[in-house]
């Protein structure tokens, strides 16, 4: 049991009316700790030693919350710590989108990266994800998490929703995890309750409607938009969707939900929504709904002319053995940095780079200094790295933590040069072996600062 904390009086009154006999159970749920759950990266982990979350193939409940900061495979992108209810995105997408097709997808409000990394696990390699965050500091965190997930078919952007309006008919699927009043977060974040007000709910509802209006033109005809919040009130959920369906002539799509999951299906007029209450599901408060665009939509024309700089043939030939399957990639060069982009989306990424503030695209592979290639940290985390091409060092837990803290790591090394640091078959970064010493190349900005006492 956790210590009770006061819920805002207007919120409590509304929820009592909404839940009726379920109010006491709802209130009681807020006096218990939130469940801990993770979603695995199937490219880096096949761990299935925990209870599975029923609406996703990748999510698991943990019996207790460990120190994720002190788990090296977490830093290597083997899994993502994510709230269980929000993983229902998988059902929303699987039931409404043909995932066998090459899709252009936008995650509009993406930081810190839970839904974007989930989408990358669902989309095939021939698809492209644009993962966007408006706030620059949060976009930096987003870019870090996308690097850890190890996919090259993603572009991270730092744009306002209105910046996507000119990209008419560009996306097959848009996910809008809208900024909200956070009513579903009260259990695990007491500050969310203290900051809540009815005025904030009204402001959030207006902002959400504005976001939907701004991004709607960039969705293709017959495209799918997934709308979700971590709040319960109808103003931010059903009323916004009713407006969208009626104003834009969209169609709300009904999803199949198993009764044992405890998810509440709601229908207002022609709008279907799915609400998660913490006393009915093992997860936090959440709302999700799916609409399809039925009106005609012009599509913006993309000029298929290569404008990116490219590295020399010599550098390309040296890089090819670094990859498991380099044939579907194209290398470009930005100053001294060499990047790997998906070959089938090179024109689209060039196009997006002109319209949007792109802060990360594809995978940063190496820095080319004269005839020397210095591998980038993002490439150590890539799902396509050919680990057999590199010297690797298997680390103990203590040594891995020392490495991640960017402390001095003294290990015997028979070879010199760049080496992959490996913990439990997951690459966590590079070191440069210089014979009598080792240069730790872990990014300074990423180093962990938590105290660690070897067990």
C-alpha cells in the first residue's frame, strides 16, 4: 500500500458520477503502486521469463521494479520501460493497418520514445517512421532512445504540428499521443494531481483539437490516425473525436477487445473509444481511438533528385563489411560524419530534410578523418551491425557498469583498435584499445551517474 494522497475535488466528483459503483475500487487502486512493465526489442532480446501483457507480443510485467539505470542491456536497447496500457497501440495498429505494406508513418508527439520504438517493432523494414517532438530538450531524449532501438528507417524531427500541414497526403498512418491533463498518471505522479485543474482540461482540449486540425492534411486518403491520451475526461477524448469525425468526415473504427482484458469500450454518437482504468486493468489510465480519413486528399509531389553528399567509393567499400545486409542501405556524408539511410526512402528523407528540422536520420555509422574511420556509438547499437567484423570484449556486470559510468576500465587486450563492448550478447558501445590502455568511447552525455556497489 502507498500513502493516500488527495485527488482534486472536481476530478473526484466527476469520476464518482462516471464510475458509479466502481468509484471505491478506482480510489483504492490509487493507494497501490503502479505495475512495472517493459517491452522487449526482439532484435536484441528473446527474454520471455515474465508474465506477458495480453494485448502485445512484446510487453511483460515485472514482479518488482529493478534499477534499470544499473542494467547494461537497458542502455543497449534490449528493452524499453513502458506503461502497459499504452502498449495497446499495437492492437490499434494491427487491426486497422496492413503492416505487410511499405508505410510512411508519423509519431507526432513522440518523446520520450515509447510509441515510436513500439511502432518500429511493428512496421516492416520497408517502412519509414518520422518521430517528432516539439520541445527541443525532449527531442534530444527521443533521439537517444531511437538510437538505442537500433533501426535505420527512422527520422527524428523537432517541429511544431503545424509544420506538417504542407506535407499533404504524405503519411499512411499518424499517431497523435496528445499532450493532456494527465488524469491517468495521478497514481504514479502526485505532481500531476497537484497541477490539475478544470481550466487546464479546457486548455488541453483546445490544444488537442488544434493539433488534430494542423496534422490532418498530411494524412493520405484512407489513411489511419490513432489518437490517445493519458486522461479520462470526455472533453479531451470523445468530444475531440466527435469534432474530428464530423468536421473532417472521418470514420471512427471499432476495435476487437477481449473481455478478460478489462478495457472499457465507449461509444458516443458514431465514435468508438477504449478507456483503461487502473482498477480494471494492470496499467495506468489511458484512452485510445482510431479514425480513418474518408475524404479525398491531394498528395505532395516529391522531387526525385539526390542532393545529399556521399562518401568516396573507397570509404563505402570499407564500410560494407561492417553490416549484415548493406544492400538495402545508402551511405551519405555530412561534414565528416557518414550516415546509413534506407535506400528505398532516400528521396523522401531528402525531401523531409528540406521541410523539417531533422535532428537525426538513419544511423550514424562513422566519422571519416582522412583515411581513418572512427565508429559512432549509434552504430554500436544498430540492429544491422556485423559483430563478426569487429573485435568484441565480453564484460562482467561490474565492468559494464564501469564502462557505462565512463570510468577507467583496465582489461587485458590482445588486439589494438576499436572494439565492441558486449554485455550478455548486447552491444553497449565502443572502446579504442591502445595496447597499454583503453579509451572509453561511451558518450559523455549518456554516462550513468548512479552510485553502484558491486555485489
